[in-house]
C-alpha cells in the first residue's frame, strides 16, 4: 500500500553499473562550467569546475547522467547539444581507455534570459526592486535558476519520452 505524500523515485538518476565510460569534458564556452553528476537518489553531486576552454578527464559509468551549469550564475549549459549527458560504452586502444570528447556549449537563450543574466551579473540582488521594470521581471530576477527543480523537470520529460 502506498504511503500518502511519498514522492515517487526520481526517474533521472544513476543506476548501478560496472560498465565504465571514459570521457573528456571540453568546455567550449567563455563561462566556467560546473559538472553535476545525478546520483542514485536523483540528487546532484558537484564536481570540479571546468574553466572556459578547459578540459576535464573523467571516469564515469554508462548509467550515470550528468548535467552542466554556469558555475557563477547557475544557468543551463548543454552537453553534446543536449541538457543531459548519458555516457556511452567505453572504448579501448589496446589496454588503454579512450577518453571520448564531450562538448559543453551554450544553449540558445531567450532575450529575456539574456537580460536576466545581465541584470543578475551587474545589479545587487537587494537592488532588484529599485529597478523600474515590470513586477513579473523583478520576481524572475529574485528566483534564479534552481538545479534540483530543473532536474525534477528533466526527470518528468525523461520519464515521458
């Protein structure tokens, strides 16, 4: 019998796997990229930031999803042109693993998103209400990107695809 108010397990989460995957995360943006591994409970786990133009070699597993965000703003970044990266099976050159390149890029942000990013970067949060802009935009400014909510949304999309 189901317990009321119990959350269903997050569809977007790591599954146990012994199948290693070797990736080379390549940051093609001018932003510092923050990798987040989605753990076995669907919770994001932060890894070391990747500088603009930087590379990070990673051993991961085939069933472990990753998302990337701008380390300074929390804004979404893409991985191989998608919001979620699912590692592929490992390749080897003899006995040596081949680190497959995985490219981090910017999505096409809406004009509204670009403007929100600009204001968040140049205006102190306590001054948002002093701006002569519509109240909904002030509200959007005060609600920056929230990774866990975005993962839940991705999980819903992932579950329904």
